C-alpha cells in the first residue's frame, strides 16, 4: 500500500520537479513491485517517492509511506503472528477490550497511554493488529482494524531516526478500514499527524480519513 502524506507546513501533497533530476532514478512498475516484495521491511517511510505526470510537468510526492500487508480469511482460535498480518475472521477486540486484558494480565500500566513523560514498552510478542468491528457503509462491508504497538520506538539505525525527524513510522497507517476487493480505504496515520517533538502522540482517537473516491461525504 502506498500513502502520500502532505507537508505539514504547506498542506501540499506534491511538488513540481525537473525530469532531469529523476530520469536515471525511475523504476518500471514491474521492477518496483519486485523490489518491494523482496525486501524484509514491512514499512518504509520516504525510502522511495512516487512521481506523477500532469501534462508535460512532473511532480514528486512530499512524503510516501509504503506498507506490505498479508490479508487472511481464516476462522481459527489460534493467534496469528507476524508483522502487518490482518485476519478478516479474527476475534473482535476493541481498544478497551485489549486495555482491560493487558492491565489485568500483563502490567499495571497500559503502554498505549502516557504516564507523565513516559510510556511503558510493548514486548514484541504482544504487538499485533486487532479487528475492532465490522460495519456497513454505503452497502459495503467494512472491517475496522487498529494497531497495538509502541508509540516510541528505539531503532538500532540512529541515523534513520534523525533523517525522518523522529517519525515513528513503524506504526504505519495505525487505525484503518478495509473492504474486500478494494483494500484499505481509510486510515489515521497517527505517527505523522499526532506527534510531539518526542516522536509519539499523547492521546488515542478513533476517527480516520477515508478515501474520497469511495466516501466523498465523509471527508
């Protein structure tokens, strides 16, 4: 999945660029697909940029988040692990459901919420994408998912943290909506829009941005 995110100062998604600057750095669609599928990285932020042509002009995306998802439709009581795996028949677990279970079984602090200037860390084995509800919108069956993962991530590649201005893009789209046959049609991108100078947000919200092509009335 490719997400174009705006410049937070100007609100612009694209900027014009000279073809001379990019002509030797372009991928064919086929080669780019192979490159993405062969990498072990499930999420990449500004590692690659999208280019579009309007008339005789070329434009480059301001910010690009690339994510790889594996979509399953398996009715099982087993918990399926793995990064960016979503199961359409998973057990429904809302934010409050997970919070209640975590506080009673794992810790007296819930890592999705801040305590003063500190956040407790979520162990890798507990990080997952949860199905929170299934709803009908415009005659479409919409699956709503949310991400249970650290807000603040200590990466071993320190230069990458500096380069991306402390964006914790490992959270990816965060909360999102999925429709079979159409894919992900809305998301929140909390790591980008709800962050502080420390690189993580302070509040949990429940709204998402919807694809205007499918839900123009929800913008």
